[in-house]
C-alpha cells in the first residue's frame, strides 16, 4: 500500500507562506510574533468579521461614528509569572493601558464588596486604549502591517493539493493558497459548525483525511470534544442626560458572586462612558441564562450575520426584556426608579464565549507533517479561556512555525 503523502517531504523554495484563519487576539499575536522573529514569507489573514478583534472586538457603527462598545471581553488580565512577550510592546505603542476603573463585587443581598470575584479579574488588568479592538490593531501594527488581511471573508472549505493548502469560500471558490495553514478558532475543526450552520462536514476533518497524519487526527479528535459556554449580552446605549448617574457610580465593572448570579442571571456589568457624553452599559448573562436562550442569536450577532438570518424579533425582544428587568433590579439601590425602556438596546449572543478545560494540549498545537497549526484560547496552559491564553498561544506557535519553516528550506 502506498504510504500517505507528507506535505513536509515537499521542500519549500523559500521561507514559505502562511494562511492564518481568524483575526482575533491569537491570530493577530501569531502574525506579530512571526514578524518580530524575522519570518520573511508571506502571511495572509482571513477573517469573517468586519475587522480584527474576534471575541475581544469593539462594536463601531458607520452611522454613529462616536459610539464604541466593547461587547465581548472588556479587559485582559495577566496571571502568569512572566508576562506575554507582546504585552510590553503593546503598552509602549499606546495600544493598551492598565485598567484604571473601579471594580466591585455584588453579593446576593445587593451589598457591594470592593474587589474581583472570578478568574477574569485576577492578576494585572489592562484594556484596549480607545476600545478593546485596539489590542488586535496594535498586534497587527507590531507586525509592521506585514500581512495581507482579508476581512468579511468566511473560509468555508479547506483542501490540500500539490503541497499547498487551499482556502475556499462558500461556493468552493478559491480564496487563497499557502504552504502552512493555521486555525486560530475551532470553527473549521469542530462538529458545532454542523449544528450551527447546518454544514454537512467538518472542513478540516475532511481535508485531513487523505493526509494520514496521526498527530493531526489526534488533535482533531481532542478539538471535537471541546465544549464551550455561551453568553447572552445586553447592550444599552444611554443618551447624555440618562448617562449622568451611571457615570457617577462607585464602580465601572461589577462582578456578581455566585448568589448574585443565581438571583439575577447576570455575571458582570461594564459601564463604558462615551466621549460625547453618552454611556454604554453591557450586561453579561450567566452561562445558565445563555444556555436557556441558546437559539436566540440576536440580530447583530456574528452567527446571524454569517448565516444571513432574518431577525426573530419576538423571541429576541423577550430575551432583551428579561435582561433589561434584571439590570434595572440590580441597579435599583444606586439608580432607584431606573427605566431602560427608552434606551437603545441590543442583544449580542456569543455561542462559544469561553471554551471549557482541559482544551487542546500544547503538544498538539503544531502538526508539522501536514503543516497545520492551531492557536487560540482553547490551547491548554496559562490563561486558558482568556485573552492571556490567546496571546500566549499565538506567541508559542510563532516560535514553532518559524523554526519549522527554517528546517523546510
Ligand atoms: C462576553 C465575553 C466576555 C469575555 N470576557 C473576558 C475577560 O474579561 N477577560 C479575558 O481575558 N477574556 C474574556 N473573554 C474571552 C476572550 O474574549 C477570548 O479568550 C479571546 O478573545 C479569544 O481570542 P482567540 O483569538 O482565541 O479567538 P477569537 O477571538 O474567537 O478569534 C477567532 C477569530 O476567527 C474568526 N473565524 C473563525 N472561523 C473563521 C473562518 N472559517 N473564516 C474566517 N474567520 C473565521 C472569528 O470570526 C474570530 O474573529 C470574554 C469573551 C466573551 C465572549
């Protein structure tokens, strides 16, 4: 029987090219670190969203230039003994800043305790300066804009041929080719894509089958078993008059302890004053609330956009109303008689907000035989499930790719 083909056995004529799918923190960190390590090959970056950021993005509107809402991660926290390599350059470049806001913890009986409640508040806290998406924009700037970025582009199919990875769109049209393929999200490797999008296959599983790379198959089996928690977030925009009392609150980030989470179905509230006097408030639901409303995407969610789903206003309104009532009740001690009815409100559902441990072991994040790499917060290690883990995984994969690319020439 003929032995399965090995991409690695085909030498590269130069430093090689890399296609990175996903412009979240891990994909952008990978690009930045590759360039800092002197990788000279071409790098293409493929992102279905309108810009970089992923789950650490900032909602901006073409029709409302002043408004920006951090609707996913509001901050990043560094807990490891040594900081990620890219942290200091991001600080020096003015892309991120230490978090200065007041943080409090809400208890079940409506009392406040100063300090942080969970793993998202431990260690050294930072935020994007001018919006969380500036973290990813900063990473790409550290790369010297040394990648060819394609936004608004969903990679739907993958296959390899003649020693190259081919990236294909929804209609199997060729988007790009590269020697190395990096997935910075589990979407193309996880069966959830079949459930969410109705796809009949798991793209990387299909593409990997002829390669006979046991390490890649192992990685795919582990990824297929990774489960995630969802979040349903309520986004509220208050006009300058209504915003005043919110700006005067003794906290700008409120964590809920276990009893408070159970009582209100909320996990955190972030208060984000806008430069024009308005204020955005984002209420993050608990995982239990999100699990109960998993099929309500929110018209503005990434999935709704990708699937071009029609708005399900009836159900969406119900979820928005439930989260609004919870927010009004929580804030009653500080903002009595609060009525959010007149405020502009939206639902943002994150179907896979946080991966659940243990994730993909780091030994499986790089499969040189088939020239495939994985990075993202789903890689096991320090910062798992958080921006810190995404950053570290991109940095680590860059080191491995750089070394392997050198060996291939
Ligand atoms: C509501 C919420 C609150 C959070 N709070 C915190 C917090 O306080 N602190 C913290 O550290 N972390 C927090 N997190 C987690 C943090 O956002 C993530 O750990 C981090 O952003 C993950 O980065 P990533 O690069 O691994 O993945 P992602 O950000 O998911 O990036 C992957 C990117 O790939 C793109 N993509 C995937 N498949 C394709 C495809 N086939 N074609 C094209 N593009 C594709 C996606 O659109 C996405 O932009 C929060 C997350 C959520 C949702």
